[in-house]
C-alpha cells in the first residue's frame, strides 16, 4: 500500500503584480523525507516556501499537509495552524533570551516540566546540552543555527521549512553544518523542505531535489539522478560541472565524439547531430592512452585537481584527477573516457 504524501503541492501559481514567479508547480514529499527546491536567484523557490508556510496566499493551486488542505480555493489556514516549523536565513534568535528559552519559545502553552524535558531532549539532539544557559552572542554562527533548528523542531511540527539556512556562514562551516542538520532532522523524524541556490548544500542534505527555473520544476529526482540523468539542458548545465561536445549518432545506442565511441544513449536516427555532456569524472587521466590533451588550467582541491584540458580540435573538457598527478600548464597528458551515463541533447539553436 502506498502511503499518502505528507506534503502535496498541486498546480501552485503565484505572482507579484504582473510578474508571475511560480507557474503551475507540483511536487509531493513522503513523511520522513528531506526535499529541496534548488535554483538560481529569482526562480521562485522562496515564494513556494512562503506559500507552504502560509506567509503568502497563492493565486491558484492547492497545498495539503498530512492530507488536510491548508491552502486552496476558499481555504487559507494561518501559519500558526499549519503545524509547520521555519528556519530562516538569519537565525532570528532572541538576543535577550538564553539558549534554553529560545528553544522553548514556541512551547508557552506546554506545562513547565514537559517544556523543560523537551528543551533538554533537543539540547542533546543538536549537540548544545552544555550551552543551554548561554546567550546567543556567546555562541558561534554554527551553534546559533543549531539553536534555530531546535527551536523550530520544539513544537514537533509536521513539516520543517528551511530558507537558505546556511548562506550567511563561511564555506567550510556551511558544508559541515549541512551534514549535521541533515542528521538532526533524520534523528527527529521530521519531514523537511530546504530552499537553496547551492547545489552542494542540496546534495549534502536532500533525499529528493526539485530544480526550478522560471517558476517551474524542471526535474524532481534524487541527487544521483539529477547529476547522471538530467531531464533537460537547463538541469544538465545547472547541476554539477561539465561541457558539451558535438557528436554524431552512429547507430542504435551509439554516439561518436572526437574522443571515441559511446554506447547506451537513446538518440535520433543514424547521422543525426547531437551534443553530449561530459562530466569531469567521465574523463580519466591515463598516461598510456593514445589521446593527448593540453593542460590549460588547474584548480587544486586537496585530494583532487580539476583540470581544464584542450583537445586536438581546440575544444575543452574537464577532468578530475587525484592530486598526486600534478601536471604543469601547457603539458600534454593522456586521457580516455569512462562514461557510465551517456547524456545527449539536440544542439542548441
């Protein structure tokens, strides 16, 4: 038996004046799942989150939480009746309240003993049990964000909404905290929707990701599917790194590019022109390979180096290579293909 989704967004549309920012957008989220709306600035992702929370009233469509319509024709439940917790870009903690009081802020109707027990439980869950008596200014940025997550989880919401929660933190802290918050959400049993423009953040946290462009979801899928099987050119360009090389369809499931023959891509009839997406992990450095490419640029990433390489035709590809292979600019190195997922699209007009 298939369980009903905890969150269902059905044909949601919204506009600010004449500017339509969300267009007939639909997705579902199962209980216990972390979903993500990923896209560039202005694509409508935060507007969707605000509609789910009840801060905006959409023009059309329905939003259901646990099977109950919270937004739709003739229905607009206020935020406090939607059983939704919210974590904002700014931590929005109360500076005059201690950590424990910040966490318990939404529990004012709960008896004191139960409230204190819930605060202790969440303090343990988010790793802040030892700082419950401190004030927000005495905490690091990462600790403050964990307080914000604990406060949102305190009333046991059906749904947790996170609006660019790590964008004000530095890159290293953002990466670490995204993994920590995912573990906190999973341990709490909550269902969550994250909004971000940062694909690494989305990949770290989410079970399912919807890539938005101009108010529409282009693809809703697990991170692996988005990266290796993008539904269209926008998703392919937006998610991960890669380059497109011109190619010719050589036969059923066979595509020829200048680096060789690829197998396994459904494509138009023989002779048709397409463009193939090559990711950095599709191009393997191999000293014994007959094909040579010139090192144009290198970006050191610790365990790996991302090389930009120029082929004999003058076209460029990217290759992710273990960093002990440290080649000089202008050097020619051997490369070969190792493509498990062939992604091909019609050439851009």
